[in-house]
């Protein structure tokens, strides 16, 4: 078939990669360059074994802080936006133990498929992307939070994840750069198999490899709507003209909801705004971390990508506001200095923000929807796990296309 993939973020490019491998002719359309949206400055962690959804029973206790505190890592600012309210109510409805466990199980299955898909891509094109497989530590500041982590760990371990609780001393043995922070940790969850990579570099390498294999890229091109032929889509209407295809895949992230409505489909996808900084590291042994680290209290992640440290965090439901408040960048710098004071000179922070496309439950939307034309498949709504889940999602799209 000729398949038109809408979106050149990591999810769209992974989809194009999988479809091309299966013999399809592929066209990729995006208004910007590959990875320029939520993919470019993301947390860089590939969290295949640690996929706890944001929709969790603990959210209920945090609601006053979410609504009122200016320093909360999770922020909700109500807008005059029916989608935000509808999404928010569905999110709160998903904040229960049963839904959280069901979502975790499905995400772990998808993540395992995605690890295999990412490794197949690596074997195929050997991308230059600062890949590492040094494991991950999720830090907890109190005995109570560590006890809560134990419950999630047991759930994930029962589903096949290899993880264990470690003491502060063990944390420092695993990651010496945490030595100065030892007294502020109650413990951590350690997952030896977790990985990291520069997602923007992966996107660039995928485009290079796909272009060499004959995939057509229409970048700097907006998608305005669709031309129909009965119950099917005949073409995508774009600023570069109509693009005809046998099938279409929508991987437009937070923009998916608007175009989905043109097709009669409700996509519960809302932007979950995040931030990151990227700093050059001090090469001295033990100065900057080599293991992935997540500070659960601050909701900040640290990932080593080559000679740089990516620091990412925050989750804001504030609409499509792409501004970068200085206070949010200062928070990320302060968190880095607190955990890893010798990691960098912090001369250049390279601030970034991205709109993670989130669903209320945390499960992405993959495949056909009954309310949309049958030759439109959806691959969107991955939230903060787009990089982690991209290649597994792509495999599912390819299977759905064959049905």
C-alpha cells in the first residue's frame, strides 16, 4: 500500500520505519522538522520496566497542591476549554487502583514489544544517538513514599519486570555521583535494564535511513483536512497540495484531537506540558551520573546522553501555552545542583518545553476507531512515554493495517 503518516515525531517516524520494512510505500508529513515537537527535548529515558501511569489513586491527596501551589511539579490551571474539563474529569475517574493496575499491565506489555522493536532498528541502521544501557534509579525521600513504591514494584515484578529496592548506600554504590545526596534518600527502586538515548538524534537518524530507502518526506507542510471518497479518506489536504494514499496514520501528538474531530472521532488527547534543560557534564569520575535517575518527589528525571546531561520534569495542564517561564528552568537547575552539584558548570542550560500528548488513563490510542474512516489509523496519546513506546506502537499499527 501507499501509507501516509501524519507526524514526524518519534512515534510517526517509528511507524514509517516499521511500515517501510514491511514493503509499503510511505509518505511522512509534518509542519516542522523531525522530532521538533514533544520528542526533541524529552527526558531521554527509555523506561521499559517502569511505566506507572500519572492517573494514580495518590493524585486525590495532591489535588489542592495541583490547583493552588505555584511550585508544584504537577500543575492544573483550569481554562475556558471544554476539552480540558472533559479530559480532566476522565483523568480523575481513572485515578483508582483498579484502572492504574490495568493500565500498568498494558503499558508493560507494549513496552516489552517496543524494546524489541528499538533493538531491531538499532541492529538495522546503527544510529548515532548517544545510546546507553546503564539502568535506572527511582529515588524516594521518605519511608512512606518508599513503601508506596514497593507496592508498584511488586505489581510490575509480577508482570515480568526485574527490579529491586535498594538502600541509600546501595544507591551510591550504583551511582557514585549521588554520594553527596545520600542523607536525603530513604531508598530507591533499581532497574538494571533501563536505557537512555537522545530522541532528537534518533529522529534524525530515522529520517536519514528512511529517505535512503525511498520514503518521501513533506516537511514544513500543514495538514488542513481530508478529502473523502464515501466512507474512506481519499487524500490529506495539506499546504503542499492533496496527498492521496491507500491508508493514513495520525501521529500528530497534541494536535491529533483537532484533526480527529474533522473525521468525526473524539480523541481524548490533551497536552501535558513538560520542560527540560541540557547541560554539558564535567568529565571527572563521579561528577555527573551515568545511571538514569528519577527524583520521585520533584518529578524530575536525569539521563546521561553522551557528554551531556538531560534534566526534564513537570507536568502542566495549561493548554497549548508554549512559553518557558524562567522559574521552571530555575527549578530544574536547582534540582540538578541539589542531586549532582559537581555535574556541570551550568554555563548553558538549553531550555526546552514540549506538549506531551496525554490520554486520561495513560494508554495511547493505537489502531482504528469505529467513528472514523476505516483507512485512518491512529497512533497518538503516549504522554511522557512516547520514546519508550514508539516502536511497539509502530508494530501494532503495522499489524492492524494488515487486518
